[in-house]
């Protein structure tokens, strides 16, 4: 994962009881939900709407996700997802996302999420998205 990140977006969450498994820790799949919600909020904060894109026939899709689980979250933990976005080549968006527990700023998860844009099912170069994200 990328070191020396300058995050450009952060969003706070709290762990809900039903997100935990029998061991009392957040089930690993729930981290992907946290990361996804943070990506959506990041894009919305930059004026990019998934529904508006979809209505234009454009969809942003995850093509690859890498997650390093460092430490578990537990019920009622407060945490923050910090994100930065990068352009990879001419067609990919890469979100670097880290989750930190708020009480002690402990690193919980490191993730790299690679996304591509498709229009009517075919890969495209998402110029308008790059421009809104100031990635051109």
C-alpha cells in the first residue's frame, strides 16, 4: 500500500452490534461495506453522483481490491475511513483507504481499491470524472 499518504477525504463511523461475529470482532466482509460507503461519500463530496452517471450509461466498477487487516474493531468502536484517490494509467481510478480507530488512532485496515468506468458495458476513459477529481 502507498506510504506517506495525504488524505483528501475522511468520514466517521461507529461499529454496530450486528456487524460483529461470535468472537466479538467486526466480520471481515463488513470492512468492505465501510470502504464502499466512504468511496461513495468521497465522490458525492466532489459532485459525482453514481445514479446520475448510471442514467448516462456510465458505471464505476471495482476491478480489484486489496485489504490488509491489521487489527480488529469491536462493537461500539468509533472509527474513521480516510481516503485519497489517484489516477492509474488512462482509465483507472485507485482509492487508497485506511481505517483508524478514533480512540487511539490505531491503524485497523489498509486498502487499495482499483476501479474502472464502463459505458453500456464497455470500458471507457472517464474524462469528466478525472476532471471533477482534478486528476487530469
